[in-house]
C-alpha cells in the first residue's frame, strides 16, 4: 500500500505567517541564495525581509558558506540554519544543513573549497556519493534538492537515478528530500513527496529563491526555538511545509537574472557542462546501438 504520510504534511497554499507563529511553529525558508553565489540579493536585505515578516532562513549558497557566515555576523534575531547547496560532478544538487558553525566551516574548508572549479557555482570535482560520505562524518542533515529538477538539466538526485546515471540505492544515504521547491512544478513536487514516502525520508521545503521578492514563499514549519531542535524535527517527522511554486513568468525572470551571474564564467561553465553530458551521450549511444543490433 502506498504511504501518504508526507502528503498530509504539505499544504500548497500561501503561508499566513501570523497564523503559523500563533500555532507555536517556527517557519523557515530552507533554500535561499544570495550574492555570495548566483543571486543578486545581498544578505542584509534578505535578513531584513525575514525579520520584518517573521520567518527564518537557511542560506544555502552554491558551494559557499560565506553568505551564511555574513548573516551570522549581523547577530540578527532571525532563526538561521547553517546550510550549503553543493553541486555534484555527476549532476545532483545536495542541500546539507549543519548543527554547528564549527562543522559547516570544517566541511567547507576540508571538502568543498579546494574542489571548486573556475565556475564556482557549478559542479565541484566530487560526485554525489563522495560528497554524501564526507558529510556523514559531521552532525548534519543531507537532503536531495529538487530531486526531479531542473528543466532540461540533470540537477536532481532521482532524475539522475531514473535516467540510469546513478544507482537507486544512493538515495538511502540521504536523510531528507526537498519535497516542495518553489522553482519546480506542482507535478514535480508531488513526485518528490511520493519519493520521500517510498524511502521513508524526512521532508524540507524552500523557495530556492534568487530574488528578494521570492524569499519566504515556501516554508518549512516546526515547533522549535533553536536550529538544533528544528533540524531534529526533520528526520523526526515533526514538521510541515506550506507554500506554492513560483509562476512561470516569475521563474523565467529569476532565471534570466541568474544567467547574468554566469557570464564572466562562460567558458569554464561550458567545460563543466561538456564533461557532465558527454559521458551520458556516449551511454545513450551505446544503448541505442545495442537495441539496433538486437533488432
């Protein structure tokens, strides 16, 4: 029988923050980008909005923790979850949330920093299995970001698995799935919820915001006063997600803005995409040739 546990904890509706807080829950946007990676938004403005409307933040810049560190230095009242979004060489984006500042700094300095490439927001030199194995040495929650994303690109864990690029058992190394991502479609998010159910994984939700106007549109809500309590409630199945996906025009505008951040890295970005996709094209050609010979 198919489980529906996680679907009952997801509300596809606009968050009413006062109601959420009055219910004793802390709402946090668990997927936020700043100008420390591929967004134009500065950290101070992001914090200001979060404080004004009353939600927390996981600043999860691509392969970077400097955005989170800057936010931390402001000593704001905003609940901050230490986080990073790592881009793996074999495709998937991986959200990692840490319990301590010391751990996220150590992880970045030992695992990420020296493996970044000339296009710093794109894939590092390590694959998904290597990144997850390294993260497991720390007190953290590893989540599959937008598992069926992103558009024509292979940036989601399950999308890469379904296409035969990665083994299915790799998902067993994760503690959670990004069940609702503001940048995905409703269909893709519904699939992500079912994926979490099938593998009995925790769920998180976030906007994947690159524009200030989008931040806070998708929230993970938990009865927690500290980052530790908030993170404990992810595998503990004691949270819920509320929010709606961005409209197509909003996604298009955000995507256009993001592309401008990659212009200076055009050549190294093309090199990374070439390295990622040529092996896949060769595998596809081999399979097609095998089928032709059988026929």
